[in-house]
C-alpha cells in the first residue's frame, strides 16, 4: 500500500502527524511490511509548518502517480480555491484508481476537484457552512466524524483524522489489525455503521461517569449473555427510563444499539482470528444462532460472515 500525504507551507504538525502516525504504526507493528507513506507537495523541496519547523526532502507530485491512497490532510485557513495544476494531480490519481482522502479542511480541495459532487461530505465543524457554500455538488453532513464512499473519504476536524485513518487500516487489513493499531496509539477502536458509504463514529467512552464505565466494561465481558435494558438497568441499580437517559448521555447511543455494535465487533474479531464454525462464533458473540448472526452481519456490512472471514482472516495478522 503506497500512501501519499500532501504537505504545504503553513500546515500544522498535527495534521501531518495524524496519517503518518497511524499508517507508520502498521509497519512498526509488522502488520503489513509493504505499507509506505511519503510526503509530497506541489514541488519537491522543503516546507515550513505553522509552528515554524522546516521539513526537508518533501517529494514532488510524481509520488501520486503510483499511490494507492492520496491524502489531503488539511488546507490553508484562508481556504483558497484549488489551482488547476493541483486539481489535475488529484483527479488524475482518482482516475487511476487511488482513494482520495480529505481530512479536516482537506475536504475543500477534494470538493474543488469535483470528487464530492452528489455525495455526502464532512469537514471541520467551523467550516461546515463554507464547504456547503463552496460549490453546489457536495451534501455537507455535520453529524458524522467521517464518511467513506470507497474511492473518496472525508473527515471532520482534528482527532477525527486519526479515526478516519484507523478506519482505512480496517478497510484494507481487517478489524484485528485496526484494533492493534488503535491499542498501540491508545485511541478508541471504531464501530462500523450500516450505511453503504460507511458513515461511522468512534466507540464512545464516558470520560466522567465511572458507574457507566463500569457497566460498559461488565457488558463487554458478558456479551454472550442476555444484555437487555432490564438486565443492564438492574446492574446499575436504576429504573429503565433513568438508565436509558444516563446511557445515552454517556455514550451518545441507546443500550440496544451499543450492545449490537459490540457483538458485531466481537464476531468480526472471532471470524478473523479463529477457525470456529459460524454457529460457535454466533454463540460466543451473543447472537445465539448462526441465522441471527448472518442477518445482523448482512445488514451491517453487506456481506456474510463466511465471506468476511475469507476476505480478512489472513490479513488480520
């Protein structure tokens, strides 16, 4: 996997570091030795970050010619229009089959290149209105952290770039590999949404509610058991109504949705890392039967557990 990350004078070190850190971890953990990441700019040479640090030996646009993923990790705060030469570089890479990624304000050059016309897109919350006004094509969505259309991906601001990059690891190497990277970087693993464009959010963890954190940890250890609202509310010594309200405040979702997503996570990990029959995976992840697992899996990911295993079992490492 060849990844080309765009750099320019005035880019913040964080925006450069996010993709370099996530994809670099793939190699450092020996998950996939063929993943390489290079910085490139409009011309070869050096750039100076917003913090004033020079970065030397930045490659030129030729890096994008054989890249599998071309990343625009940010864009100048003034949000200048994309110049024709850079537009051609981005569209040529896309036409050759590369995935084009716009992280944070990097969604603007991707939109200017016309790759988001007729599609949902997201960017930093402060620039949502500007992106919506930029051109009529994109449908700007302010409620998600990133949106993946397969050939084009955009993310919201700052730390959402890490979420999006971990998602790309999962897409190409499986959830076990993505979880290893997430654990190594001490960031939250992700849960996948059911939409065709893979609208996703990171797994929410309550920062201040110790009681709810304890309930979540207990539920994760008992996914193969009954975890209905009554069981969880009793565990928390709350009424059902009060528990549901506290749960949503802490996690941003409902108990039923959270449990389903965690069971799907467990099922994927077992499919990748064991040779257990599907009915055993279903029982261990709390679905009870292979039929139920297949139904939920197909709705969430559009493929069967067996096909998923064939796709990711060897690459899970």
